[in-house]
C-alpha cells in the first residue's frame, strides 16, 4: 500500500444494525469476509437469520410511521447531510470496498462520488411526488396523492457495495419509506461502516443493515411486513426473489444480468471501436458488471483491423493489488467465482475459440495468493459456444464477425436477456434504426458504459423489471391514492 493511499478504517461494529442500534445474530452465526486479492480474513461478520429479519422488519415498520410524517423538505435536508458524509469519507469507504470486493481503489472512489450524487438527486425530487386533480363539476373535488409504500428491502450485489448501499437507499428514503439493506455476503463491510457514520441522523428503524445470505434474502422477500423488495443480482436470484415476493403480492424492482452486445457497423473508426470494446467490457472491475458489453459484433470490413488494435488497447488493464492507486484492474470477488470464470475460459478454448488476449490466471509475485484473471478476449466464436451464450460476469469478451444485418440483429436478440447495447456508426440513421431493433433497455450510440443521472436504467426480458436512476425510480416507491370530496354536503 503506497503512502498516498489512506489507511483503511474497517467498521468497529460487525453486528446487525436495526432499530437504531447494533444487535448480535439470533442464531449466533457469523461468517468470515475476505480480501480476494490476498485471501486474508478481514472480519467476522454477523449473519442474519429469519428471527433477525422479523426483528428488523418490526423496527423498520415503527421507524416508517415516524419518517412518513417528516416534511418532505426536512427529509431532503437529512438526505443531503448523508450525501455530504459519504463525500467526506469517500476515500475511506472506497478503500474498504477495494479491500473487500477486489475492485481497484481508484474506481471505488468514483463509486463513492456516484452514491453521494444519487442521494442528492433524489433529495432534490421530494417535491415532485405530486398527484393530479380530476374535474368532477363544481360541487366535487377529486384528486390523487402519492404516499410511501412502507418498508422497502434492498438486496445488493457485490460489484459496487458502497454505491449500491449509499445510492440505492436515496429514492425510497426520499419517498418516505423505511429501508432494510442486505449487503452482499461477499462484501458487507462498507455498508456496516456507512451505518456507523450516519447513525442517529435518521429516526430509529428508518435505515437498517442486515448482513446475511440466502436465508436473510428470502426472509425479506417473503416477509408480510416488507412492502417492496428490490434486487441487483443474477437472473436466477431474480427469479427466486420474485417467487418469494409472490407470497404477499408485493411489488419487485429487479436489475439483473445481461449478455450485452456492442455492434460496430462498417463505417466505424476501428480505433474508436477498439477503445469502446475495452471500455464497455469494464475490465477495471474484472468484467463484474451486469451492463458489460461482453459480445462484440464486428462487421467483416473492420473485424481484422479492430482485432489488431484490441491487442494493444487491452494492455492498459493489467491485474494488480486493488488498494494500489495505480492499479487498473483488480481481483475477482471470491475463490468460488474465480473458479467459475476460469471454467468458462477453459470451455471457450475447448470449444475452439481463438485466444486474442489473456486466457490465464495472473499469479506473478504479489498476485500469487489472489483471485486474479487476465483480461481475456476470444475471436472465432460461434453462437453455440457457452462463452457466447451465458453471462460469465468476469473479464471475458467474445468477438463475432457479421456481414448480414438482419441475421446479426436476430443473433443479438436471440438470448433471453437484454440489459444494454452499444451501437457504433457514423451514419446516425443506421444507428437509430438499429437502436429501434435491439431488445435492450439501455442503448448507447457512439458511447459505451456510462450511466447518466436522471436517465432510467433497466432491462428488457429477463434482465429485470422496473427502472432506476431517474424520477421513475422515486415514483416506484410510492403508491397512488384517490381522494373524492363532495362539497355539497349531500
């Protein structure tokens, strides 16, 4: 760790946080959480069971009854104070995430900035939760009002632990709900540290953190006292949450996986396309991003030129110790996930794909004990190969050659997921027509990878339900009530 890196401040509290206090797990169960770059145990964290879920939901319901009556602008003031704390402690929180989930410290600093910005954004929208009036004649008033749902459970993924915890509680809190966060089992520490930092700012029970695994997640999804459950995770996890939520007919918001396409038309600049392919793959996070454009469809006319440039473009990503500010690519989150990704790489080789870059674990020097994989690019891939059909959630990119546009678009849309798509062409008419044809919820044209605060993000098909990052997310944490008033007294 270099002298320019702040020293980590791991949370001193490793228990469950609910009702404004810290509680030991009911079953006395605890699990180690690791540094995936070294295999070192960072902490031993409480694991919530069903009894703990029941206690946290009861506390959240009590907190909700107070928070819903706080004036919207006062709620906004408190949320802005939380955003300021996230900014103030951004470097510290980023370092915790870097240690615990393996992503580079520099990237995690950006996550802290995004979390604070999302909190501020939704704080600024509290007066936009407006109803309507419906004309009924001179003797009657008919209007709608928006009210909070109650208790919202947010089940988070491991690739952006702080950003998902700090940012994703913004919309439900702004709408007047209480929130129970279940941080990722692989990386719970930044959520616990954030709970320490903002303890006392909100009424007791309004913000709660329940570390835990499947039992805690399923318990929250099926609990009759939880009014909405959200998940950022895999398609399989989304199905499980939706099934559990159906017991009480509660709404769900699901941001799930993808096997996303980047489409390059023949008039594209090969240099820009090569840079976009590397950027869109999110190699900095080892490809652990649901929005990664992990299938690149390159027209015959520029395929070879792009492949030649990719070999150089990918060199800026080399696995390194995540807490080093100079590291551009970190570690996979766990040994189990490392083994899964390496299995896909070996599958690609066995099925005949050609390795353009990478294809191996990185084990040199200080990396020997960690979960490091080289950025890997496969060419000569066919649609039947597993690496071309299944979400790997690792640093593995596949290249497809195309010449027939209808056939290419059919293949792009052939999977049961559709989260993002990037389209590259100098002809905006061509690009716009392709954007209309692709079955994805978030499309870039001559851009890749970026999210834009206020622009709704979400998927088609089995990539999820609902939209986040815009005013629609805020409204989804409210319910509409109609009020009819008879002025005549009759």
